[in-house]
């Protein structure tokens, strides 16, 4: 399976533009804005980026989250997003780009186009020491990132919840070693697929989750609210209630079922619209 990890290793991690806090209203509360992770439609982006962005806007998405530049400079991305009525909710970028020897360049590149969220989307290790080493990289980087007016965060997968070291989940080991200034991008579909309750974990780190990856469980059709046959999917009503607080700024839709099709991400935002979330 072609995963985001391979995508980043292929050197495609790229550019983003700024995040603007959610301002949509429901029942008197501010709700997160809705973006789509472009990894969901990466094959279409390769063939027709402008057309894909136009279609995303027409579906009702406010923003996109980047996971690749497709060879385009920041200035072109900024123009494309503006022309298609979109903003960027953030970007995924590899762990190497936030290390000391590359951090200043990373900040400068993203700062130049107003990027707010820098999110590392994949890590794994089999020892506490290695997770602590990863945490040290984040903890050393976060002050400079914050000083630049940006936010540093980490995106989970299933293994951080399924796998334990000395009886403790990898997610807890890592999060407990991180500075409170480092935020978490919480992928709901991965958490539920790992057999965990997302509401419990959302409440455990209540002030550190500004972006939620809205994804259904695996394997499946990749549409929110449509779990695989015979399986119980994500309880979205409970998740929505937990993320109504001001901390959560974005629901970022991700569908990994068909990177050549727009239908799945359309089904996702249609579901969010039916729930009053888009």
C-alpha cells in the first residue's frame, strides 16, 4: 500500500499557506472549518492540480492540507489557492525538516507564505529511548517555530495505540515526553481502527489538538459515516461534541480509498453537511 510515509520519503513533502481559525457557527458555538488532505486525491493533483482545487472548492471545502508540492513553488501555490477560493489548513512535513540543520530553512520557506501548522505525519520506534529522542527533536524545535508565529504538531497512526512498550502505549510514551507547546493532530479513523475510544484520548489531551483528521475506520469505502459492512464505525456525534471547544480549529477530511477519484471526498463533506458541520 502506498502510504503517506512513502510519499514523504519520495521527497514530495512541500508547501502550505496559512491557517485561519474556524468561524462557522452552530447553536451559538464556533465550529472548526473543514479542509481536505490532498493526499486523498494525490493522483488527481498530479494530473490536474488547478482543476482538483476548483472541484474541492465547489464541493464546499474551505481549505486543503498539503502533503506534497508537485514541483510548484510557494508563490504558485499561493496563487492557485487564491484563484480557487481556498486556504491551506496546514502541511505535512518529514521529521528531518524540523531538525536543527534544516529548521531555519523550513521556517523561512513556510513563513514566507504564511503557513501556520507544521505537522510531522509519521514516526515509529520500538524503544522508549528512541521515542524520547524524537520528542527531543520536537521540543528543541518548538520554541523557534512558535516564535515565528507557527504551530508544530504530530499526526498519529494506529501503531502508536496498538503497540506498547513495557505495558505503555507508544502514544502515551511520546506525548508525555513532548513539551506542552507541541500540538497533536488527532486522526480519529486510526484511533478507532486500533480499537480505542477517540473521546477518551481527546479529553486526555484537551488543549493540544487544534486539528482533527476526520477519517472512517479501515478497511472501508473511505467515506465518513460509512463503515465497512459488519463493522461499527466512528461515533461521529460523540467526536463532534468533544471537538466543539475553541481549541479545535479544523476538521481535515482524509480518504485513502481511491486517490484518483473525487467521489469519496465529496461523500465526506456531504456527510459533514448533513451533520451541520460544513
